[in-house]
C-alpha cells in the first residue's frame, strides 16, 4: 500500500540553483545533495527553513509538519556561568512521554547532569536529534561537522526512525549515504 505524501516540493528555483521536484512519504529518507563548498551552509540554512515551513514557499506543500534538527549553541555567558545540562535541554526541547527522549541516556558518556558543552560534536548532535525525534516523526537534518564516527552513527539512528514509520530529509554535501536513501535529489547550479 502506498503511503500518503507528507511533503511535496514542486521545485525550488533561485537565481543560483534549481532543485527538481520531489515528495516525501512515511518510511522514506530523502537525500537532497547540495555539493560541498563555501555555499553549503547558506543553502542548508535556507532549505532547512523552507522545508520545515519556517519560511513559506509557494512550491512547498507540507501535509505534515517537519522539524529541523538544530545544532546546539550556547552563549559565551551561559557556557561559562550557567552551562546547559542534558536534562535541562531535554526538559525544554523534548516531549517527556516519548521513548526517544530517554534514548540519549543509553550512551555511556551521557548522563542527566552532563553539561552539553563538554560533549563532542557528534554527542551534542545526538542530544538535539533525540529531542527532535521525541516530538516529531518527520525531520530535516544534516551531518555537517560530525566526523567519521559521528556521521554514520547519526545516520543510522535516523534510518532506524524512518524504518519505524517516520520520514526524514537529509541535506548533505557528500554522497556517502546515497545508496541507503530512498530517494536522491541533486541541486543543479545555474550558469552565471
């Protein structure tokens, strides 16, 4: 049986690039390949906002809300004088009654009183991912800055979530996981 469409993209056209049409259904992990380079982060920031509906776009139809998995940030003052613990972050950003919220504590180095700023980048991303998955079955995520260990680890958690009926859009600058994604959409640069 065919799953209902959760997100429809009729195409995205800017003065720099074109993204062809695609849709996302439950149980699908769609990779939007952005190439890697100086343009990656501005394109990532823009696409993450329109694919989640934060910036309305006439060619994006959201049939179900998608949530972006944010990168954890903390101000200098907060980091030095009152750092955020995993427990405080989860209480603020996660749905307490979801099993996904507590999965983060299965990791050997993460406890409720662990300060997030003491964690390596992959573990900080996993805290954010756990919080997002606890409140949304449809996510938009990236693997930027996670390194050779954190990248496959994060991808496998999302892939497991998708296999359980969720949906995900991976905004990526590499094709490492192209074969493991349900669909692959490639950004096309326009001639200047």
